[in-house]
């Protein structure tokens, strides 16, 4: 049975913030194209979720993968779901986000 991708509320908010930021800097069309590519990349993880780098140092089962050298996607794969926990842009600190007690939960 294939995995189903679920975006945490934090990841959804980060994606919206990123779209707004890019739209202000480069226009809505570029922002839409870029964030659509992020979503597509997240969905592609259903096929081979183990391809990300394990980050058990931050949270058991956590993996990260980058996109275009500017985006880091943090996720965890269970038996049925693949949860996107965070979408970080341009050097945002994954260590701080994933260790923050108020940060994304699985």
C-alpha cells in the first residue's frame, strides 16, 4: 500500500510564507512555480522515502532532503503516512526548528 503525504500545519504555514516572500521579491508567477515544485518534490517522497538524510540526532525517524540547494524539507515516514514536518528556505536553522518544543510535531 503506497504512502500518503500529509503536510503538518507548520509546514503548510511555512510554504505559504515562502510563497508570499518570493512573490514580493520576484512576482506571483515565479512564487507559484517554485512552491509547486516544492510540493511535487514532497509528493515524490512517497515512492522512495528513504532517500533523505537520517536526522535521528534531532528526532527519531526524522529525515531531511534538499531541493535546488535552497530548500530543506524535514519529514518522517510511517507505515501509512509520510508527514512533511517543516519546509525551510535559504539557510533557516533546522536544528532550532526541530528541537523547539513549540516546533512541528509528528
